[in-house]
C-alpha cells in the first residue's frame, strides 16, 4: 500500500509540473527515481500486449501495479491543480516562476549525477540539447497554421506528450507557443470531452512512438541521451527566469498572443521597467526552496533504490 501511495504522490507531482509552462513532468519522474521504469513501461503498450493478454500475463507485461497509481495521481493533479496554476500564473507569476526555476535547476544536477562516465564527444549531445531547447518554441506556431482545430489538437497532443516525457522540455510551454495552452487547459477544467478525446488521440500516438525511441536510446546510448537531457534542462531554464520582458510575439488564429522571445532582466531593471516590485527576497527564497526540495526528493529516491537493491 505504501508503494502505491508513493507512486500516486509522484504522479501528482508530475501532473502539477505538466500544468506549468516551462516545467516537464519528465523532470519530476527523473528526480523521484522512476523515469526509466516509466519509459520502459509505456513502451510495453503495443501489438505485443495482445500476446501477453492471450497468455494471461497482461497485468505483469504492462506493469499496471506501477502505472495505474501513477496515472491516477497525474490525472487528479492535472484536473485539480489546473485551477490553482492558472490562477497563480495570473496573480503571482514571479513567485511561481521562481519556485520552478529552482526546481528545474536542481534537476540538471540530479541528471548529471546519473552519468556513469564522461567522454569528450558527449559535449555534442549536450550542445544539441541546448540548441533544441532554444529552437523548439520558435517552430511550434507552425501547428497553429494547420487551421483545422481537431487536427491541431491531435498534432499538439503528440508533440506535448513527447516533450513531457523529456526532462527539461515543457509540453505546456510548447502548447503555449502553439497558441493552444489556454484552449487545452480550459477544456480539461470544463471536461470538454470532444477536445479531451482529440488531444488524447495525439497523446496516445506520441506516447506509442516516442517511448520506443527513448527506451532504445536509454538502452544503447544512455550517457549521450542523459547529456542531451541536461542540455534540454539548461536550455529551458531561461523560460522560467522570473524577471523577463516579452519582446517578440505573434497572434494565433483566435488572436491570442503566442510568445516567441524574451529579454532577461536583473531585478532592479525589472522594477524600473514595469513599475512593479521585483519581490527579490520572496523570489530568491522560493528559488532556494525549489532547489532544496528536488535535492531532498532525489536523495530520498536514491536511498529507497539502494535499500531495494539490498
């Protein structure tokens, strides 16, 4: 029972992170020590599951004892936290960004600790991750040009869920740059079944394809893949810098603002520019809180893993 409750809480953490533009549920999965099991479990959903069902071993094949409590936590968190997150994004954006900045920065340290060895060529996937994290948001407005909303939602679901599986790449932020974040979050909050079904089809496609690619990479090129993830995480950090100014945007099909580029400021410059308080002390305190929380969770997950190994 304890392990199921723990998995539920880890899922709740992933769901809360996925609701925030700039944070990935994959980051939470990694720091809580369940990332690779999650990827390999998702990969099991496919044609081979039919054979396992005929043999009577479907529950073990799909690792449902692990997956169901996790999914329940994600689903409940997404529905409940969606209201809180959208409220905080409107009323306390600096404090929300600060907490998740500390959380994501600490996750880069956690992933780097998982590296078993280092080779000079590993700088290449690290740089590749940095560049991709910077380039992806600029490519996302193309999705809004598809025109047909059901198709847009399917494509957006496939992209967003793939991003959510990667530490450091925020599916929510990519939805924001597609101009679909508000649409999807409002659909989830209001239980719009048609929208949820269309988005869900895209998520299923993304999970089926991307989990197989990630599973293969983690088995055959684990260190290079982790370096790529570190690059993603570090490249995504500027998106959570609290003191920033939007300098470039475009309008989506419903005239919603899609952010493209920011200018990053010091607290004093932010206060001068906006005429608002930079909230320096609370922001720094929440950055530190996010950092400490992730390091503590990672340490606890590592301790549980070592006890399980014995």
